[in-house]
């Protein structure tokens, strides 16, 4: 049985599309259809149902999928066991949220380049919502974002979290005492992109304090949020680790307000069966542990 055909079958099952699978495997849709037809002929069963809504697995296809994934995993493990890391070639597509870009991405890339010098690293910077969507569709191999994904073909692991605080420009009108979160909410709050987990956490905290319609300004760029705060345009709800230098210089101030949004999670999610993905996950864990020791628990808390 041709392992390439099995791989094709697995990707069609994951992406639910012959066209997307063709794009993923850099071939034509006709070639994908031909591979599936040969596989169905060898097994003597129908693997997929196709209609106007797309592609779905038959009951027999569901049974075959489990074995196919096990066979591909076994083959990958075999390759990894006999191949030196430094000789590995290929490409790893990593999606990264802004928070990671501004903290420990550079050490991670350095580790990957050092351990796998022949591997091409493709980085995609985007919001967590978009990264999760791209990972689930097979356009990314691994994503560093905020959400624990639950899907058969994807694994997720929480690496750490960043405490979140209320941050203002030291010279601004917002740098004053606030009696409560409700009082704070009367001012302009700047936070992450709309419907992101950090945005939802801030909104929930405001609503729990009786503020049903807070003045939330959503920005999908950490650099843009930092610039707006430095220029005195509002109160930022974001991890102090992202502006540690500005805080140290006295340009920004962390308001001493007890009630804060929940910590911002950092989660690594990866596709099962993707070569190098689990190795990069291990590197992520090592880099995060070193970074957490470097910045301290006020800036990063390791997951238990």
C-alpha cells in the first residue's frame, strides 16, 4: 500500500476538501482524486461521500482513518529515530501571535536554526483566532496562540501565562488613583483584537463589576497598543512583560489596581503527524522555561 496515498487520504479527511488537499500537497485536484480512487480500489470500500456541501468520511472511511494515522505516525517515528537532527531537511510553518513575537520568539528561532540548520522556517504573524483557523485548515504546522484547541488531528499544550495589568503613560491624565474597576471603565480602555480571549476576559471583568458597555478599543497589534499608550491615548489592558523597558524607563506606569484580567495564556498547538512539529514543541518548552526564569513570575508563570 502506497504511503503517499494514505497521506493524501488523511489530508482529505482533515481538510474535507480535495482542492485544499491539492494545495497542501502541491499537486492537482485530479491527482488527489486518482490517489483516493486507487486506495478505495485496494481496500474495496468507499472512503468518502461527496455532495454540494463538501467531502465527508463514510463509516468505512472513519475506520481506515484511525489506522492510516497510526501508520503515518509510525513511519515518522522510524525516520526520526534513524535521522540526525542536523541532517533533517524540509519546512516548518509556524504561526505566532504578537505577544510571543515581542517576548521569546527570537530565542526559539535561534534554537530551531541551530538544531535544524537545513530546515526552512516559515513564520506567519496573526491574531490567535486567525492562527487557530489556519492551523485547523492545514495551512500551518504549529501555532503559538491563546486557545487550547480540541480536534482529533491537533494537539495543544499550555506553556505558560503572562499576568495582565492596567498600564498608562506616566505623563497622561489617566495616571491617577481609581477606587474600583467600575471607575476605571469610565475611561478609554485599549486591549487586544475583538473577540480574542484577552478581549473577552477584559469584557467579562468589566461586566462582573456592573459595567455593561465599557469603552473598549480593540487593536490587533502589540506595537500599536504600546505606541497609543505611550502617547497617552488611554489605559492599556495587557501583560507588563510587553512594555517592561518602557516601565523601567518610567515612560509607562502599572496602575496599582487589585482587580486585573486573568493571565494571558500561551498555548502551543500542532498537527499530528507533521515532521519536526513535536521537536519544535520540545524546543518551545525549553525556551519558555529559560525566559520565565529570566523575566520572573511577575511577567511570566509556567504552566503546571
